[in-house]
C-alpha cells in the first residue's frame, strides 16, 4: 500500500496520543487494520510497530482480519436495545452460524455490533455495508440475509 493512500490520516495530528483515533479512521475506511496499516500508522504517529500492535490487541474494537463481502452491523444502542437488538443479533448469528466479531468461512458475511447507527426511530436496526434496515423482526431479518446470500 502506498503512503499516499493514508492521506486521510492528515486530518489527525501526527502525535502518538492520537494513535487510537488514527486506527479508528483506518478501520472505518477498510473494515480492519492490516499489516500495511500498522506500518503506516507507526510511521505517521512516530511509534514502533510493536506499540501499534499492542494497542490493537488490547482494544476489542479493532479487527485484524478483512470483513466478509457483506458487513453486518447490528445496532445495540439504547433505543435498539430496548426494542430487542439482542434477539436480532441472535437470529443473525443463528442464520449465519457466526458470532459477533466473526466472518463466515466463505468470507461472505461478517457480523458486529455497533453503538448507534443514527436512525433510532427505526429501531431495532441493522446495516449491511452501510445500508440500513429498520423495524426488524425475525421474518424480515432472515429474509434480508437470504436475499444477500443469493446475490
Ligand atoms: S440506538 Fe440503534 S440506531 Fe440509534
């Protein structure tokens, strides 16, 4: 990966104390933090690669493996939690055979939970590659997954 691919990091001051912000920006863009990303972050924030790896392994929010073709984010913010997000997560998990934080063997689906997708009036909500699906019940959730599996 070329260093120029990390130009978006320039919005963050290149100080070691901003490493987590930088890693969050990388992950938001790529879905995970690769070995190349570690090298780039270490250079940008003036840290040793081993220090960057230490932060990555300490915080569960960071992923070291690429996500599946479809990145499913089940919202577990307050509004969605009250409206049964735990059930949504359970249904998705059962349907796909993976838990939050995992990717299926075919690398088709990865599953994660997020704090709030910003559309609480549609709770409970999940997104797939950024597209939001709201007012979910079991039938709708399973149908959406089956449609994506066929694509
Ligand atoms: S709490 Fe789920 S979208 Fe806000």
